[in-house]
């Protein structure tokens, strides 16, 4: 805008004001190819006909992703400087034995999904948090001990991992079942806790 606008007398002081829309920033005022001001409000005393162009550019913001510690990796695509309104994707990859917990902006949790998409309206740096996956020791035994042998496919397993246990009856004994009910001598168990 310009005030006063239209036809003015010689020597009149007029003020040009540029207001960017959301997602844009003011760059400069130009007269032809000449930059006359980089201030969004420009006041001039009129000595000739004057028409100025307000130039704007899309706002740009820095985006980044960092892992908290060395238990995984964190990336964002596109990375670095992006324009206002760009959709970016944050991706967290835990190292073996760890799992993703959340994305944090400052002290605020923004997502518990390892892949997080967001439209950029400001500078954004997120931290990916990871935690160790609990490991459980697998113990099996026969009852009575002389009744047979019990084997397991692993001595320990990560939470939500699987282990196969097998019962073999000794001569003179019959396998009757596991303490939690199943009666098949070989079974695979998903370990979700103690």
C-alpha cells in the first residue's frame, strides 16, 4: 500500500508499506531495476511520478533431526533449509537391541511414530529417543526331574522375541503338558515379559 495514494503534490511525504502473506517475507522495494529500500515501510518525499514494486520471497526454515545418544539414527528428508509449506519426513532407526520411543521438540513430545511427517511453518529440530529392549533369561525344567529332559532354542531372548521349548519324556514316563496348560511337547513362545 501507499499513503497517500494516487495523485499528490510535489513535496508530499508518502509512505509505502509492504505486508507479506503467511509463508512469505518481504525482500525489497524496486523502482525499475533499482533497489530503493529493503525496509518494509519506506517513506519518501515526492519530486516525480513514482511507482514502486514490493518484492517478496517464500520464507525458508532450517529443519534437522538428531538422535539422543548412540542407540539409533535420526534423519529428515528433505534436510537443511526448506521453504514454508514443505512436507518433511522424520525417520528414526533404532540400533539392534533398542527400540524407538518418541520424537521430542524441546521438552514437548510430538510423535511416538518412528516415521513422522509434518508441514513446515517454522524452524524445526527434533530429537529421536530410544530405549534398550529388555532381555529375558529363559529357564525350563522337567517335573519330576527324572521324568525327562527339556530343551530351549535360546538361553535369553529380547522382549517380543520367540523361543522354542521341547519336552522329551524318559523311558517309563509320558509327557502330560506344560505348567501353563498346553499339551504339545514342542512349542514356540513369544516372550512379552516375566
